[in-house]
């Protein structure tokens, strides 16, 4: 389409929040029928750019053009009506409505008058899910779906809103299995062939190869690179994003020396969810736990922490039996749990950074039952320094922080109890490569100090780089166990998919 106007163009876009400049004179273009990766560290300005284009926020300066025409959307609904839709990494659903009702919320098919045409709604929902190659039941309650299934409901909602001009996908594969990821990529390729401009925000650089046509990188609110994807190596992209080279794999080159068993799990079971789970983690060891979506990894961690107490099995910490009957009991035993869903389970978004960090140790910070603000403040400042949390101050609402810095706050909250055992469930989910390397360094440092770490992740390169041993979970059971020398991505994936006998 030589000479044609780009599907989306932003010119000299700028946006500030108080004294913080989120975007600085950013210009870039996205062509018709292309897949464009928008990359950068958390806080680089990616989300701000998307919010401006989709009508969530006004820009301070600059302009947005769609098909060569200047547009200023006053709301996301106006943007949707123009065929511009964003799908975010944390789907916002109505849990007590069904799949079809969530797909068509705000755009329900109508009969004559105001009545919803429910038959048409369920029929069209089924058609959209088939387009996504999903076998979800349109009548199923959303409250019972996994995070990965929720993501496909969100994709279907974007299709229902006719995102035929520009489709923004924010970390679309973060909660998907490899098979679901490939299904989504097939949908993206079909959308590209139909002329839609697809913009993907992702931190999983290895997945973009072969899918993305063009890469643009933002750093500190400024545009630093746009180039054809085929001309860039992963190292080129990382250097553009962070201004330096990162090598997470160098963090864990050798297993720790022989050490006493810190966490021992025997025959752990939760009726209908997982069964006969047993493993050990030694002091100073990082044990990776890998499995496909729905394998039961998170459920095992939640049972260990007492969120959903197990129905059978035993747990010992430093040789002492503990009953995982509640998070309070496990915290007292020296076990900490960083959940996958940091927004709903790990943080209180309306609280300040200071209050979020202090919440696990209020008793220690109090005297005669009265909280000592000076101690609370000192803990927050120490955490900001130790974990390099980028914030305007201890009183900043945690919701104002980038994803990577929010994850550091969750870590700080649990590191405050000086845990002996740390359960990490998808600790780098949805954070950029720079923050990811920092989290890896923090975890490696904890292991060096003798903390026993169980690292649950769907990111195979992360498992390979960080783990001293690897456990593979499938259908609620541990089906394979690899030493560092035995582990390979092929062997781990084969075990997770049931192609390898239990080891």
C-alpha cells in the first residue's frame, strides 16, 4: 500500500502527571495490516500512549491520527466506535455474570426496543469463541474461569466491539499456555490479513520472533527506536529498552553447596485439585516448579500457605511440623507467599507504599499495641533503597507505581518478616526485562543468605536460568524432577505435556 496513510500515527505526543513526564515528544506510526510491537520498561510510557489513543486520557501536546485524519477521542467508547480497542493484561470482568454477558457488556444485541436479544447474544458469543478456537461455554459463570480463560473472554469482547482498525494487546500471552498462545497468534495473523493494525505490548521478547513486523521502543517516556523486527536481535531490543545489556542467566550458574532441608512436603493433597505432592527445598536452594495452565501449581502454593488448607499430607519447616491451616499460621512459621495475582491478592491498591509494606509486621512495628509511625516509615525507606523501588515517596499510592515496582512492593512486604521459606508464584508476570532482572537478583540474593525458594513460573527461560532443580506438575501431580544438569526446555515441556514418564 505504497503512499497510503498509516492506520495509526502519533505526532509529538507529550503527557505529564504532576512533575513526572510520562511521554516526551513521542512520534511513531503503525501501518495498515501490520503487527507492531511496542516495547519498553515499566514506566517507559507505553500504557500512557495507549490510554491517550483509546480516549482514557487527554494528551498535553501532540496529535493522534487514524487513517490520516486527526482524532481526539473523549472516551474509550468513542474509540471503540471508531474500531480502536485495547485488551489489557488483567481482564476486568463481572464475575457473577456469564461469559456471553461479559463479552457483550455495553454492546448487547437488542430486539425492537430496549430488550436484550439473549438468543442472539449466546449465538454470537459462540461464534466469536469459535473464531478464537476456544471451547469455552458462553453460559459459564466467569467466576469459575482461570486467568488464561478470562483472557480469551477479553479477546472475544474486543472482537465483539469490532476492533477492525487498531487492536492493542497488553501482555496478551502472560497467562496463556503455549498451545493457547499459538491459538492467539493465529487469530492475530488473521486480523493482520484483514487489515487490522495490531499493537502488542509484551515483555516476552522470545515470543515475538516470526509474528511481529515492526518494533518500536520507548525509554523514559521518549521514543528511542523503530525498526523492522527481522533486523533486530533480542540483545538489540534489550539494549534499546534499558540502555545496557542484561544477562539474567548469569545469576544462577551453580547449585548451592549441600545444605539442610528447610521445607519438606509429603503427600500433600487437596480433594479434587491435586494429590500426593511431595518435594524438598534446602536452605539456599531455588527449586523451580513448572506446569501448563491448569496443572495445579498455584493451588499447591496456596495450600502450602494455608489459603486453601490441604485435606491430607504433612509439611515441615526446619524439621518442625506445621499445619497449613491459615496464612497467619504459615507466616508465623517463617513461610511467605508472593501470589500470581499481585493486584487482588498481594496489594491494597488504595493504600500507600508505606502501608502496604508494613501490613505483615504491624505487631513488630507497634509498642504497647500502638503503631509507631517512625518505625513504619523507616521500614518503607529501607525497602525502597534495598529493592530500588522507583516511587515519588513512601506515601505514593501503590496503584500509581509501574507493574515492576508494584511487584517489588509485594516482595518487600514479605521480606519484612525475614522468611525462611519463600513461595514465588509468577514473580515476573507482566514486568519488563529490567525489573525482571532486578527481581531475579533479589531472589538470588535471598537464596545466598539461606532462604529456601520455591519458584513457580510458566516462563521456561526463567525456570532454566534461576533453578537449581526443576519439578514439573501435570494434572495435579508432580510428574518429573530434573537436576540442573538434566534440565532442558524440551525435556521439561515434554514432561508437562505428558510425553515423559514420571522421574
